[in-house]
């Protein structure tokens, strides 16, 4: 078996791999050597295959890192790794079929699970910027690209086993906006503690926290379903009319559900685990309250800050 | 007049337009040394004007090159700014559509332009995402200019041609 096939087999055996740094470095080293070898002999197709394997390795690494972070309650970091896995799945999908029969690299599975994890994260609020780019460089040859002087490397194509992107050189920030639908999902807005001025993550991670506690491995399948259930008023005796309604509408209890037959509450069912701690259990969990109203945040913009931890994502792709 | 064709996966808006090459040549940002080339062009990439400054879209660099490489097919693409003044705006909020830009197209190359654009979208964009573009075209000197805005998946982009024919046959 040659080195290339050995790496393919190793990547297919993702469930039994150690996924530690030593193993990661070992695979990376082999892939780097293979890429250099193919580039040297001018075999661009093979070099592209090496890029594919490298990207598959990255997808698994980011997905596992996301899982580890969630397990250790570093939920925001987990969110960032989920985004990285999602981005690399997208890049791979530009050139190769992710939905291969039999899903040998488990990519369809990861794609599905990343989306589900993201769905049960809190309703984050993000900031996004608009930038005016005057000049940008090609990531392959490092040349400045202008409309009439183009290096010839096409955006998103694979050259020498690397994906071509544009790196902004001369640019200015035009505007900053608050949004629920950002291009980069890592740009989450957090509150700043008024006294210590440190970032406070006060988003409600109860769903993900609950799920990750009972999920044994990132490669175990799980699913969820959103439902609504009528809860009797007797369950909310401690609420008075001026409190916010338990249905999370944001209105006062007396102006919302207090006169109705009950309170229609959103819930989530988690299920489909193999194995579960208690396989017969299908858990039911109330959905989170809505995250802060976006207009309220605009009024208190200065108390929010952001964590720019993924600077490597700053490119045009 | 505004016509709309809304289906599940695309939408085309058609309306009369006042844009012309002469109007563009009078813009402050158009340099003198480009004016002849702009007059001669049959695929003119129009900028978006924000605070009196011209801005292009993220994809313009690569799309412009794609058409420049197809001069043998009869395309004479041009931009309205020099390389030194060229800049594009990158919006980071997730837009519903991927905006390709605004193009002033001469009648003779409308069909090949749409064909070439579709080829680019399917081969080079590498993403099956809804796109948005605006095309301004003129059939004869006597007819008014018409604007078409297309929003939808790349697969149906040639439906622009049907809409144009309908418009001109009225």
C-alpha cells in the first residue's frame, strides 16, 4: 500500500483514530510531502486529491474540537469550530461530491450534525462589517490583482494543492452592523461587564448543555424535534400578571396567556441516541427564551463587544 | 412599466430605463483615457454609486477577466473606472442573493452574454446559490433602454432572453 492509500484508509477509519496532536501532525506531514511530490512532477490532479484529503482531515478535526469544547462548556469556542467545519465542508463541496455512496468519510453525517448543533445554539446576535477593498492579493502567487492585470489564478480553484482566495491588502472599514444573519458566524456580540469591562457570555446554552451531557461521542447520531405543548396555569402559580408571560412572547402575562386555557410552550424533544444512558428515555426540554431584542441592543451598543478570535477567516472566498 | 415573473426559483423584473452610454461617459469618475474603450464596449460593467463613489461587486475582478478572455467570441468588456480607482465593497451580512453586478449590454451580444454568464456561474462560482444581477439593454436606436433584474438560481438565467423578447415585441 502506498502512502496516499494509507492516509485514505486512516481518514476512513475516523472512529478508531486517536485524533490527538501526534496523529494529526503525522498525517499532516505525509500530506505535505505528498503535495510537494505531486507539485514537483506537475501532477495537479493528484495534488488536488491531496488537498481533498487535507480538507477532510480538517473537517473532522474541527468537528471533534467543537464537540470537545461543548463537552467542557466552552460553548462559544465550540460554535467557532462548528463554523470552521461548515466552511471547509463548503470548500470541499465546490470540487468533490460530499454525498458519496456509503459516506466513507462520514462527511454527509458531519454536515447534518453541524447544522443540528447550530440550530440548538442560542439565538446569537452578530456584528458584521462592510469593507471597501482597493487592492487584494492572490493567495497562490501573492501578486496584487487589478481588473486589467490579473495573475490568472481563478478564485476558489485548486492550484498546487491549495485553494485560491483573495487577501485584501488596501481596504477600509465602511460600516459595522448588527445582524442575526452574518456571513461569518464567529462574530458574536457579547455583553461587557460594566465594572470589570470583561466580556460576559450571558447567552442561554441550556439546550446544548443538556444534549452534550448525554451524548457519548461526536459520531453518534441524534436528532431533535420542536413541538408546542399546552401547559396548565397551575404550573405557573408563582407568576403574577405583570411578569413576562412564560410563553416567551415578551408581553405581560396578564396581556398574553393568562385568560387562555393554558400556556402554549415551545419544547424540544431530543432523541435517537445510540447508546443513550437510558435508551428508553426521550427527553423533553423547554425551549429557550428569545435572545435580546435587536433594537434594544442598538440602543446599548457600547455595552457590547466582540471577540475576534478567528482572524484567519479574513479573506475573500 | 414594471413586469414581474415570480416563480419558485427565480424572479425577473423588467422596466424602462434611462441609462445610456452617453450618460455614463459624463460621470466624474470615468477617466478620459477610458472613454473610447467604453464607447466601443459591448459588455459594460456598471458600478454602484455610493456617496458619489463608484463601487463594484466582489466577483467583478474574476468575472471581468472571464469576459476579457473571451474576446474571440465577440465580447468587448469594459469597466467604468481605471485600475487605480477600482474598488469593490464586501458586505459581510449574509445576503439573500449573491450580487453579481449591473451590466450594460449591446443587443448583438445579449444571447452570447447570457450563455457565457451561465457558464461562469455553473463552472466558476461553484455554489448553487441564488444570484442577483441587473442587465440594461437596448434593441435599436429608436427603442428605449430596458432594465432587467434577475434574482434566482443560475440555472434559469436564460429566461432573461424570453422576457426581453416579450418586452420588445409589445
